[in-house]
C-alpha cells in the first residue's frame, strides 16, 4: 500500500473545504438575493396580494327599478322566486364535468337532462341557443320556477348536488296589466357578458357579474337608470376561511323607476284591434291574385299630438317578454328569431319600413304649394297620366274632373300629383338637372323629417328613405356591377329593370319622380315617422321627438327627473296651408275615401282628420295604411299584405278612437266609458317604501 505524503492529504482537504465554502457562500448569496427581491423589490405588491387573499367579497344584487304606465300601473317589476343555479367552476372540477350532477338535478326539477346541460354551456359563434352568454364564473340559472319541495331536496342532499344552489331571488316580471302585452316597448333582459364588463370598467356605471342587462326596448334604453348599483360587503378571513370581521360595506342602491306615457288600457285596445284587423283581413280576397290576404305583420302608434308622447305602440307578430326570464329555451328561441314566425322581435312601429302610398300626399301637397302652385287649383284628376309610352293610372281609373289639391287629398287622386311632380321634374332639368334645381318634392320630404330617425327613446330605430338624386347616385354606385351582370334587355321584368338600372340607374327619371309623388317607388317610411308628421299637422306644425319615458323617479321617491318633450323642427308650411290641409283631411272622413267607415262619427264634437293609403309592393299584396289625428291624438296603423287603407286599417283605428273618447256605435258619447279623453298630465307618486300611488285619470 502506497503511503501518501502528509502534505498531499492536507492540500486535498484544503481544496475540498474551499469548494464547500464557495458553495455555501453561493447558496447564501442566492438566498439573500431572493429575500431582497421578495422583501424590497416586490414587497409592496406581495403585501397587497397577501392582504387580498385575506378578504372575501359578497355581492348583493340591486333590485331593478319598475317600469310604470302613466297612471303608475307596473308594466315591468320584480317578484321573488326560487332560483336553481349551477356553478360551472365547480362542475368542471369533476371528472365527468358535472354530467352526473346535472342529470340528477334534471330528475328533481322534472326537466330533460339535455335541456339542463344546454343551459350551462357557453355561447359562441357555433353554439345554438339555449346557452349562457354571461360570465362563466357567475352562477348560471337553470330555472326560476322551482317549487319549495324541489329546493328543499337540493339543499337536504347537498352532497348529491355539489355546485348547485337553490335560493330565493328577485326575478324580472312582465305582468301584462289590462292584458297589455307591451313586449316591443318593454324589451327584455339577459346576463351581462365579460366583454361588457371590461368595456364598462372605469365608467360611472360599471357592471358586476350578477347584473342583468337590458337588450331591447325601454329595458335597454334606460338600463343605467333602472339597474341601480349592487351592494358589496368585504369580510376579513383567516387562511382557513373563518370570518375575522367586516372590512367595509357598501349597501345596494335599488334602481330608479321609469314612468312612461303609456296607458296600459289603451295599449291593450291598440294591440287587440291590430290583431283583429289582421285576422279579418285574412278572410278577405285579393282581387289581383285571387288569394286571401296574408296580413302577415302590422303596427299601430297612438301619440299625444301636442307633445309627441306615446300613449300606445303595438307591433304584430309579438312575443311574451317573460320567455327571456331565467333563460330562453331552444324552442322559444327558434320562435323568437325564426323566419317561420316572421321575426316577432322586430318592432315594426320603429323598425318596419315600407312605401307609404297616399298618406305621403300631405308632403307632396306642401311641396307643390311651396313650389308656387295654387292650393285651390284647379287640376285635372284624369283616370290616367301618360309619359311617353308609359301610362300611370289613377286608383281604379277614377276621373273626378278639375279639382283642388284639397279635393285631391280627399279622394286620393293620383294623377293630380303625377302631373305636378312631372312638371317640377322637367323644370329642374329632367335627367340632366340644372345647377339651381329646386327639387321641391324631395327637399320638402326631408323638411318633414323623413329619411332620418325621429329620435324616439327606443333603441334601433331605422331612418326610412327619401330617394332623392344623391341617394340615386349612391345606390347606383353600390349596385351597378350586379345590375350589369344580371340585366337583360329582353329578359324577365326583373332582368329588364336591372338592365335599365345598369345603364342609367343614377339618373332621376320621370317615372321615378311621378311614382315618388304618391309615396311609391323607392320611398320608405316607418309608422312612427308618419305618426310624428300627422301629430305635427294637428298641433300647428311642431315635429316633436316621440318619447315613451315621462319621468325617472328614485326608488324612495325623493328625486324626480321629468323627461320634457323636445322637437326636431317644424313643418315647412304656412298656417294657411296647414289649415287648408287640415280641412281636406277632415273631408276624407266626411266626404272622401274613408267616409263609408265613419258613418255616424260625432264629427261636430270630436273632429277627426284622416288619410287612407293602399301602397303597392313589388312581389307582394298591397299594404294598408291609415293615418289620422284629432286635437288630442294622432293614430297611425299599417298592415302588410292586407288590402286597402279604408278596408283593412280604418275600422280598427275607429275602434281605438271609440275607446279613447267613449264613442258608442250609434255615435253618442259615454264619457264614463272614455279611457283617455284628454292626455294624462300628473305623475304617479312613489312612496318612501317604494310603493306607487297612481296618478289622476279614470281607473280600470
């Protein structure tokens, strides 16, 4: 065995000791460096994080404010229901993603397992309804119609239902007072989305995950006022979750109440009469097609003439807003959005556009007078009017001889307006307009507010269309390529039209001008626009912005913010012209196109003014319009594919006036039966406890 010199061993030991010392010092350096990083550099952030871990937050949802009619009757309020909810976070922690739990839950609730699973899946571009479009971290409602027995089973067998809760909550309710549906006015709610939460951060009205959000109607328009502010209580807890004390508390602030100008009783009458008129129209035969009228949709507006406030507004087909409460089913969603049900979510009073036909003639009459033509005429009302080889006929080819513009309104003579519009078209240069072209007929329509939104306090109002020269040019540019591709000089009617539009669709042709003068061609209006115009004729010329909201009242009644009427202009007519048109529209009822529908009407006590319209739509049956006003109200009704204005809409409108003023069938007036002979003026009072005292006016 070789002996290692003592000095060699000592040197090796020294080297090892040095290595160990370096290693220890390195480890200590790393440790101290980490401690410095945690204590000094990241100390504040980690302290905040640690503090946050010791605070738990409890959210108390705010009670949403009620929507009231003008007398204080709730159109939308809240009721306490037993709500069963599921936590996706808890379910996804399970091996089967909670399928077994949801299947057991379906058995307790008497629902199909698939229906329960559909409720908790998240919405995306590929997922059909029903699905959850709210935050995935928020409890998802399965049903808001659980019985006390079902809730008790879920609570007593908590080990069988992890992630499932059953508790009482305030749920939105649409009670339909006086059997008034009011769906398109009220709208509906659905859960807030993560995107909306992010977008509202930093605003004066941020969302919480528990907030429902208004999606249409008044629920959307006044969502901020109705929603209130949820309460938040933060508790200090230890690392075992035991509550140590209350850190801070912010009580919930209930939403304000919205008082509307709607009268639930008149709303019910308007809805009923519109529906009955559509049903009646479907029993009548269309002489042009030999088929029954389809009467597939319609709308009616009842407006205070002196303020623009909406007393009633109905759209048909309609839907039950309660279908959205607690989550919509697949079957209901298909009905609400499908073509087979003709899109009942569409509010046709503000979103339905169609040619106005003869109710547009008040615009053309004003345009003619402003262009220098005499109101008194006379103008030949011939059975037809020819431009080159094209013949434009009067309705049913009637010939009334020389008449005034007033009489042309009364009997709805088309050829008078054809001739005037054609003369103005030629004066402006025809297809090659002069630099100083007046375009009176188009300019006047814009001055009446057409081609623009009325400003009603409901979302998604459409503008209609005034097909003036600028619109023609823009429309031609957008569609020229398609027209040129499909147009044929000797093809079908549609192909010939496409061929003509390809070549000169940007030019204002004589046929365009004469069709426009009677509200046909490319002209589009909405019922709310025409109600605004006829109300303006009634009140002396002011075009009011239509409003449904009348006041916002705090939950305790201490703060009242009234919504005053505002206007967006005046009718471009003198008092003399207005009075002459006013007299002519009264003549429509007494000696014109609607006189046969108003036999026995008490015209001496309640002067009624009206205009009938039968608008033609390519490829469809005619659209019925009836626009009217008294001193107090303007009522406009339209029904698609239903025949004439006096035939389909006029009887229903008369019945609405009968209800408003208490007019009996024989023409006598029963003031005790009148629903609203004069507009409601006072506001309902909200007491400190949140209950409502009704305003003035007749009771139910």
